[in-house]
């Protein structure tokens, strides 16, 4: 999205898109150059009976625009003005023409070949335009007799709220609202126009200024993920750093933001934790690549704190985090990668050693490899029927299960169909598969799906879990892994590291099967495995 500051889109995200947009916070805490600001022209008068303009409001706005265009720091920045009426647009255009004659040095901003020339438009003509800064002139207000007619031009017409949405999302860096009225002066009891009601909400939002949103706790406070984030934040506070939690307005928040000592208006560094906010991101690619790329583009410097490392090698992990944060808040480059040596941590008197860097495979760990692919079946697809299927396919299933078992039914069926050259099973093929299942295979049930075991196996005594082998075919989806394997992997983690928080146990278990996180949709499987420990 075009916005360089989250406050520029937060109003529309909440009021028009039901918070469905994934927006990103800026690393700027307090700034006058980014975000939304409000200028109250308290003595502005709307000439309702004659010109339908607000001259004083226009003058104040033009003065601010000219000052921006004269600022050497704004040479490469673009600017636009949006008015709420055509009459006010014409007045401001005339005033800007006078300003150009008085200040010819601002003429380059008006050149037709400028990348983004200066413009003055109204609500109904601004569609599709965007500029670094947009200045609004509300125009409407009390007349010379002190009366406020509650007439807002195009906003009073059907669809006026949509025009407002288009207008308030034109800025990439800054919105400055000039208004002769404040939000509380708009009496929604005197109008049924949705546009007018939304204008009141927008003015109230602008009056509050740049509110990206920070909190001391999230809506998921009390869960293990948020507790880990809380602990990291409190750890940094105890070491003298000023910390804000959950910076941002939408789901893409920064869990822990540390303020700069050099420039308190900025955040020096953000700490990403694999807690609630981390797991809420849709995919590993979104979380680890796109999200980091966007945040760094908005001025963030990021460091990660992994819950598993925090619990299993606490001393070294905390030391590295402090090094990273201390360098950032003091304006120094990140410590070199070689500056951190992960040393073994002495084990507690009554517990196992917790040297996290020692990754010995558990004696319960095996490598999962798909069985040998047999392609002869595809030469006689007509044999896939109820007459020959139970014998041919039954033997095929025995071979696959004895090689790959335990195997869930959906994966077994996929293996069988692939060898026959079929991509999916219709109702007739499904019946053939069902009648072909050998009765010699032990069967268990998980989440209403059967799990088939090698002949002679005793599922209750199974103690292994299988990590991915080589190749894409050796990477099973989480719903293709028997719960018994998840349970056994959890037991191996506990045996290696001792008691750990449940959330960290799930994360470390997921990583053993090749998953970078515990997806919310898969959590019930980890819960079931945990219940079987």
C-alpha cells in the first residue's frame, strides 16, 4: 500500500474495510512529517449565501502549502490539495496562482513534466491521484451569523461516504486537515447522510493525531505466546530500555518496539517473537520475507527472539538480544555475527543439561522416506474395478503400508492412485479402494480418519517419530502425520530439555517435522498429541 505511516490508512481500514487490510506500522513514534494532523481554523466563516467558500480557511491552507514548497527538504516531495466543494477548489487555485507569482521558485512543482505535479482537486475529481502530502480544506462551517447548516455538499448525497474514503487515502506520507469545525460540532442527530456521519468520525480521528496504536497487552493476553512476548518485553525493561508492546493498528504489528535513546521520536529496533503475533501471520513466506521487507522499508530494524532458544539456551540468547538492542538504541550498526558465541549453559542441579546447540538425534528419531514407486499398474487401468481390485489393490496397499506405515488413509489412497496414474478418486474408485483394504493391517483412528500400520505392529507400543528425508515427497503435511508420531516427538523434546512451556514444546516439535511454526489450524493435532503423553 502507498502509505508510509499506518495512521494514513487506519481510518479507512476500520470504517470501510472492516480491518481486513494488512497494514504495517512506521518506526516513527512521533512526527509532524508523517501521518495525520489537524489544524483548527476557529475563526473561519463559511459564506453560505454567496460564494459558498471559506476564505480564511483557504488562506491558512495556502500559507501552509507554500511554506512546504519553499522548504529545501521538500524539494523532491509531491503535494496535493483536496477540497470538499468546487467553489473552495476554485478559490484555492486562484490563491495558489498568486503564490506562484510571488514565489517563482516554487514553479517546478507545477511543471507538467514533474513526476507528480501539484494539484488542487475536489472530492469528486480526486479519484486515482496520490501525492506524498495531501492538504484538506473541509470548507463548511458556521456562517457569518453563527449558524451551522449541516450541509456538506457531495458528502450529503448517497455514496458520499465512499467519496470520503477515496479522498482520505490519497496520501503516501502526510495528511493535514484544515477545518473551521471540530468533530463535536457535527450533530449526527440532525442528518441522516452517511457521508456526514463518517466526516465526523474522520475529524475526530484527525484531531487525535498520529495514533499507530500501542498496548501493554494483546487481546490474546494470558496465552502462552503472549506470555513469552511479555517476558521478553519485561526483560528489556529491567535492563533500562523503554519498550512498547504490539505497535500497530492491524494484524501486522511489531510485538516489541524499543525506543531510541538518540531520537526518542523513533523506535530504534523491533523484536519479533514466535508468539501470538508471529503465528497469526498467514504463511512462512509472508512472515519471514514480505513482512520483514515492508517493515524495513518503513524504517524498522528487526531482531528475532525464538521461544525455543529462550528456554533452552537462555543465557546466550538473552546476551545476544541485549547486544542487538543496545547497538540499535545507541545508533550503532548490528554486532557482527561472530561476536556471539553460544556456550553451553550449566544444567540445574536436579535437571538435564540445557546446551541447546547440541542437537543429537533422539534414539526415537527415524527418517521418513516414501516407499518405492511401482508404475506397472498404470498400464492396465481397466483392472481398477471391483472384480480385480480387491486382490491387486489389496496387495498394493500391503506393500505401501509395510514400507511407509504408520500412514494415514488419505496419504495411502493418494499413493495407490498415483501408481495407477489417477489424480483423484470418484465415488466408484473410492468404493474399490474401500473394499481393497487388507484385513491384516492394524488400524487406529484419529480425527475421524483411519491410520494403517504395518502387519504385526502394535500401535500402543510405537515409540518412534520420523523426520523428513530428501525430496518433496518425503515432506508430509501436518495432517498426514499420525498423532502417535507427534506424541513421540514431544516426548523426545522433553527427554532432551526437561520441562518446557507447552507453547515452546509445540514449536520445537513442529520444527522436527520441518514446519517453521505451529499453524493455528493444526493446533488441535498438537493438543491431541500432548493429551496422549
